[in-house]
C-alpha cells in the first residue's frame, strides 16, 4: 500500500484529510510540524508528500527523500520547493492554483481600511480608556487610485472590490487582458506610472528571482508621497530596509503587511540564538521588529488565505491532485 505523509497539519485538517484520502487506499501519516532535515525520518517510505509553505524542500533535503514520487503543496506559491532538484529526482509537484481569490482580496481591503481609518490605533487607544479623537482622522477611499501590481485572479478581485468603493484602478502585469480591463474599468500601465499615480499600492505577484525586492529603494522613491503599501503576497517582494527608510522619510504613509521578509525568524525567535545566520538576514529580522512597533504599520501573521471556506477548498484540491496522480492523470502541475 502506497504511503503518504502530510506535514504542517492541524488536528481538524488531519480529520478532514483522513476521511477524504481513505477511498484512495493510501497509508496516511500526519505530522504537525514542517518537513525539515530533522523530520526526514518521519517521511521515510513515503511515495507522496503533502506540505505547506514552511516546509523548505531544498536540494539537500530532497536528496534524503528516497522513493518520493509526488509532492502536493497545499499552497498556490511553490518557491519553498526546489523544482530543479525535483526534476532531477523525477518528483512531480502539484499546487493549489486557485482557492482564495476573494479571501485574500477581502483581507487586502481589511488592511487598507485599518490604515485609511486608523482602526488599529483607535482600538489600542480605546481599550486603554482613551476616547480622544486626536490623530485618528482618516480618509475616504472614494475617488482615490489603487495600483494593483499583479493582475491575476487575486488582483482582479481587488480591482472589483475597489470599484465598489468608488476608486480608480490601475494595474501592472506582464500578461494583459484588454477585455477584462474594459469590463472591470481599469487601465494597464507600466510599473513606474502606477507607483507615481496610486494612492494605494497593493502587491499580488508570485515570488521568483525576477520579483525579489521588486519594491526596493528606487521604486519607493517613485511612489506618490504618503501613499499606502499593502503586501499580502510574499515578504521578499519588498526590501525591508528600503521600506523602513521610505516610512521614515514619509514617502510611504503607511503599510499593511500580511507577509514579512524572513518572517520565519520573527515567528521563531529562538532560531536567532540557536543557529548561525548571515548578517543580512539578522538585519532584516531587526527591521521587522522595528516595523512591528510603528503606528502607521499594520501587520498580520500571514493569514490572508485563512478562512474556513478557503482552507476547505485547499484540502479538496489537494485530495484531487493526489487522486489524479494515483490515476495517472496528474493535475495542477507546476512544471
């Protein structure tokens, strides 16, 4: 009987997957934590692995996973998996290309509204018994321009929601769809033009070598003074040091961040003491802590995808991907 090991699974996910995978005739094992070098023994004998984004499947780790033929990541992004190494070992990789377009778009606007109406500052103040209005004046979204960097499924949902607020919408994407542009009433523009015109810049791009630090010092300098930056995509799209400087200089009026560059170091601070990290990663971790204590920055712990409905769609698609592999008709392959 073929064995599958599912990493990074909460108890409810384990119950759901155990029931859904039972008809496939697999031996199923669940692990609460990510697949790391230390956790490799728990994956031995498995032909199928299911992971989430905190399992970093490097070339070195994959070399130790003898017998693995299929990896089903329960995410849209797959930058946590070394695809080149997978090809070399003839491991097929599938993802979940669509599960939460509206979910992430809704969280994007939650961050926008938290900043535009100073909700976080107001909450912190009122729980302390301070009901003064000083410094809490917000601004209307109606009539403002939103710049959507990455007009894929999520980005287009953001455009639709923005139109509901009466906003103008600009989009930057390497793949343009003139029909949707006309139907949804937005304009495709070059990235520099978007940054110069947008009152709110929101990122919805996948992470790759070409998008690493897309928002760097030079691009921040192009932004309209006082504009907001929203990132619900990947932390490494933004140069953290450049963002801190742009906030200090008033170029960026506020930032809503569901993802942080090197966020795993913020979540697991003990790693900073127990492991040796390059200086630049330690500097990034320090800058993240600076961002955490700024009044004009709202940070959420990578939960834009995390709704009940979206998570169930992730699991359903993952089960379908596994079933397709077993039937010889794999779907949602990433290469």
